[in-house]
């Protein structure tokens, strides 16, 4: 398999902004229940429509608002075992979907299944305004709506907006290569065609089985252009010659002091340099022993580590990049109130693995609609959006899970020792405008094996811990509509 190297060609951003995006919501907060309703075992919904909120799109935290930022890498995005649910395992390109699992080994892009191809670059956005995808290939040709057939196999396809007319819901433009693309650097950006308002978008890239997503935006004026994402296709001798052998991709490591080693069969490599997050030099090392290099991280959380192998004359001969999560020795991460430092994908994976948090696999109402807590967490762990329910007040559709919320769940269990059962995250019917629908809140009905309803003191302790972890709203026994469950919310 060819090596994929993703680079930001823009202003470097702090590691925290690489993995942390906030959904900015203007919330008119009700005095009591701002979210729950499905936490009670009987009711699907409640009538209290306080807490109406208004979602204002996804913004990046920090730095350059026009620079697309990489979000969770998704090397497993191709879902090789996915055989679709409810689709007889034979999902076809073009079928509606909410996760890769529904696409029979393909990928879910902008709500439609796409077949696996060697290279696919997709621009996905929700605002009903025309923005355009532009891809400049290594040969210098520009693929976009006016140049749809590349000389080297790239094909532009459009689904969504045409000038001022847009479909409802998700819009997508893409360029696909059904055969092996040319090696080299591909530059990708978006342009606001007619102007009107700023538009947030996602770039969803499949490159030889590796899935990567970037968040970006274009300004409000006609012709406003986003920052550029550059991806490299091929050009490497590939893994096997040089590999980071001390750490596996996407694994968690307790302790900030980490020692990296590299294996290589390339005798021409005589020095390996380690770089974190594309910008922090971790030092370099020679062959004996195993290009070993120790580094003491001063920031916990998710880091991309690249090992670059150099030969005589200081030419870079090979490289290998992995993502790891560094925690402190107690298994902790910083308080999410100060910003989450791990992407929702890796947090969701960890929560599914670690076992102290049980996730309801149906709605409290008894419905089995694929928007239950376990399905939400699984979707997020696959780099997909989590489903909302479509009954009662629930709006349908999909949402990201807030990484601050997931980080708090992780800490509640791993650091603060609570085991608990989550009855609802993005699914279920709650009050209109509930922050559940935006993936900002979760409900808990059992703590340390005891029911919330029968143990209000324990529930209050749990609520207080949510608040200490930066929760913006906590509710439980004693609050209207919350006699049976605790609601913790981050936004
Ligand atoms: Zn709730």
C-alpha cells in the first residue's frame, strides 16, 4: 500500500485546535428541563418546550477561520467488514445512509453511499448556498464544475447546488479516481460561488483506503476562498521499510514520557527524526539501538507522531506517521472545560473498549431506531455522525458528538471511578431544541450499580462531578422531569 501523507499548508495551529471544534449554539436556557424527557421509562417526550436553542453551525476554535483543520483521522474508514444493516449487505452507491456500516464496504459521504475507489475528494456542506470544490492535481490541471473530465482519470461530479438553487439538506461535490491516480501533491480548496453568507464545510477524503476529514469554511463574499488542504498520493516506498515499532496507531499511552523506536530494513537510513503534530521536533536518533528517542510530552491528548528516515546527504528516504493519545499516569486527560484534546472518534472508541460505561442499545421508550446510545457511540467511533431519533420532538438527522462530553464520560469513569449507564445521547425524544439533538448531552439512569431515582445523594455527587468537568448544565432528582435520571451537558 502506498503511503499517504497529509499536510496543512496553512498557518500552523495549536494541537488543541487540531482536534477540538465547538458547535456554537445560542441557547435560551429554560429554568428546568433543557433536554431530557426520554430519561423516564414511560414517556417518549415531554411538552415542556423551554430551552429552545438555535444551532449556528460548526466553527473552529482558534486560529485562522478559513484554514481547514484536520479532524479525526480515519484510516479504517473503508469499513472492510461493513456489510450494511437493514440493507441485506448489498448497499449500492447512491443509497441513502447515515454511517459507513450501511454502505456494504463503501463509505457514507454526505448521506449517500459511495463505492470504494483509489482516490475520492468530497466537499460536504449543509447550508443552502452554492460553494464549489476545486482540486489541483500534480499535473497542474484544475478539476471543478467547469472542467469535469481530467486528462489523468479524475472525474468531477456534482450533487446539490446549481448556482442559487440547492437541494434541501446535505450538499456534496466530489472528484473521483476509479483507477490509480497520479502520484504527487493534490491541492484542495472551496470557493463561495455567489456569496451571501459564510459556509462551513467538511472535506472527506479517501486515499488508498485511508479516510481523512477536514473542517473548513468560506467567507460570505462571492468568490471567497477557503484555505488549501494538500494531500500526497504515493511517492513513498511504503510501510515495511520504516515503521514506528514502539507504538501502535491510535493507541492510548499512560505517562507523558514516551520512548519511540523505529524498525527499518532500509540500510541506507542512518538517522530518524521524530516530529509531533507536524511541527514539534521531538529529536532524532541513529540506528543503534533501533533509532530510539525519548520524549516528555507537556500536553496530554491526541498527537500525530511522524518518524522520518534520512540517508546520506540528509535526503528523506521514508517516513511513517501514527496517532497516539497521551494520558497522565492516572489515566487522565485535562478537564474538558478547558477544551477537549482528543477527537470524538478516538474517545468513542476508547469508551466502547473500556467497559465501565454501559450504553443502552434501545431507546428508553422501547424503540429500536438505531439512534440509541450504543449506536451513537459506535457511529462516532467509526468517524461517522450519530443518528437522532425521528419521533416525538426528535428532529431526525445526524450530529457530531461533542468531544468535550465524551472526554468527560471518559474521565468520570477512568479518573473519578464512576460506572454508569447512559440511556440517551443524540437519540430519543426530548424537549424541543434539546441539546441532546446536537450531541452535547447524555442521560444516566444508573450510577455504580444503583438507580438514580433511589439514590439522589449519589446522583447529586455525579452531577457535581459533571459540573467540575466543565458541564454547562446538570440536572437530576429534585429538578423537574429528572426524578429518574441525571442530565449532563457541554456546550
Ligand atoms: Zn437529558
